[in-house]
C-alpha cells in the first residue's frame, strides 16, 4: 500500500513538473516568436508594433500579439467565404467585418472633416491625414507616407513590380486594390451605386467623379456656365479665346 502511494506521489510530481515545464517552454516559444515578429517603430509621440510577416501595424503590443496568435492568419488558409461576393477570409471575425461593406453602413465618422468609414481601423488610418503624421519613408526618393501599406505600394512604382496577377485574364497589377477592381470586370459585380441616378460602378472612386456630372463643380469665371470637369467641350473652347475656371 505504501509503495502504491509512493508511486502515485511520484506520478503526481512528474505530472506537475511536466506541466510546469510545458508552460515554460510555451512561454519561451511565444516570447521568441513574438520578439522575432514584432518591430517597434517609434515616433515623437507614438509607438507602432508591426508584424514582420504581413506588415500590419498596431498601436498596442497586446493587439499585435493577438494578431499573431490567430490561427490561419499567415498560413494562407481562408475557410470563411462571403456568399455575396465570394471573397474569403482567414477568420470569422474578418468575414463579419467585411459583410458591413455590402450593407453600405459607415458608422465611424471623422470628427474633423465629417467623412464616414465602414471600419474603425480605416477611420484611425484616415486620422493620420489630418495630423500630418508620416513615419514611413521611401529610401529611394525620401517621400514619406502615413501607412506602411502605402509605402509598399509606392516602392513598386520604383521597382516596376506587379505581384498581383489576375487568374482569369493574366493581367498583373502593382496594387491589390487594382486587381480586385479588375476581378469585378470579370464577375460583373458593381457594388458602388450613385445615390442620385442609381448607376452602378465596380470601383469605389468612380462614383466620386461620376457625381460631378450631376453637381457640375467647375464653372467658367467669365460666364458662370458650369461643367463636370476642367476639360471644356470643343464648341465652348472656340467661344472664348481664354477661359478661366475655378472650383466652387
């Protein structure tokens, strides 16, 4: 009986040691992985923690650690698919955030310019345009940017790299947003709608230019006639030897 009890105690001690040892190893691995993936970029007032695998930045180390811990984020596996547009995501939370883009809801307004955004992260990114903060600098031309993703896209202008290729037509692009827009030309998807006439577009920026057809923002300084853009019709060019335009 005493021998059994002794073995039991030894087993318990072994389990306890094994458990503690495992926890220590796990902590060591997480610390090593985190430190190898975290890059701290300091400015005068803020610190940014950047994931080395994807370049995504966070203003808190805790948020970056959560990002790294998420399964499938960097494996390329995207099991969650939007049933409206077919876009896939690595985690369910990202799919939920994406679905808001289809509803047109923009619950995050900028308190400085009034522009609204679908996601808070986009608003936070937008706020840098007001603060003038540009911590990311191109080593080739010294131009600075508010976001690392913008810098990466800019660098491809120097290198000529076009890493985003359409699997349908084979056309390559320097920006993923351009590839996404190209894909919509194949699928026929036009999710961006003009609020005034109902016309649909594949790119979000297109309705911005299109609305000028309705608003006619540019007018002639001499006669007051309004036009949707700075380019005047040929017949109008002939009517004046020199026209001066300004934006209302």
